[in-house]
C-alpha cells in the first residue's frame, strides 16, 4: 500500500515538474510578445503546460488563442496590431482602413483591425476585417515592432481596389491627402500598382484623384 502511494506521489511530482517553465523558455516568451500555442510549442511549452502557466498567472491569455508573458515589453499604442499579427501569422499585414488611419490619411477611426492576408486565411471572430489578396503579402510591406504593415503606396492602391468595402470617398480623399502632403507621388503609386498587377484599378480612378 505504501509502495503504491509512493509511486502515485512520485508520478505526480514528475508530471508537475514537466509542466514547469524553464528560465530559457521564459526568456524566449518574454521576447516573443504576443504568441499562439504553436509558437509556444516550438520552444517546448506544451498545451497542458501553457494552461497551467495561465492558471498560475505566469502567462496571460489576452484573447482567443493569444497569450503574453506579463513582463513582455509591448508598445501599448500598437498592442492591437501586434495581437492581430500573432493571430493571423507572419504572412499577414495591417492594411485597409487601419493602415490609412495609421498614416493619418483617414479621419474615420476603424472599429475593426483590417488585415491583408493570403486567400486561404479567414476568420469569423469579431473585431477583424480581412482583405484577401493573391498579390502576395511581401510586396510593399514594412516590418515594425511586433507587426507588419503595408506601405503608404500599397495602402492607397489596395484601398482603391477595395473601395466598396472601405468607402470610395474615404479612399480618394486619402490618395489626394497623401499626394498633397508628399507622403508619396504618382510615380510611386504607378510603380506599386504595377507590382500588385492593379494598373487598371489605378487608371480607372486617375481622373477622380486629380480633380
């Protein structure tokens, strides 16, 4: 009887030890910022371990499937972008109305985080608006601290493409504002349109832009 109890307690102790986070793992998670289970698993933190760490308060769950170490350094002004980046992965980027507002080219405050994503990515989760593109998510995309965002030129050209979603008046005002403030020029816009294979989209709106 005593031997069985000893075995049970020993196994429980071993199991508990396996669910402890090492210093190396903790350091990596601090640097990670916002992360998903798949990110944690890459450094040896399993789902049971992650659940235990959340329960103990060593890791914070900030949304569906998104976590962060309490001592991770995150810029509060871009936390929403960073969470979105972690949620949709490295191939996604902030775009659409969110990008236009980020560049001070739209007065309308986005009520959702707009993301440019590959065609296969989708979500039913509220708070996000996905713009699926076959143009790739490497062209005209800049890496920031914890997130990726489309350039001014890509934001404007894709804004014209998705004007029915964003609002044609909003996009045209953004293009004119960017040109007037010299955040870009027509040469750069044409170059981006060509790179994204959206020359026809730009050509269709040229007259309205130059009014």
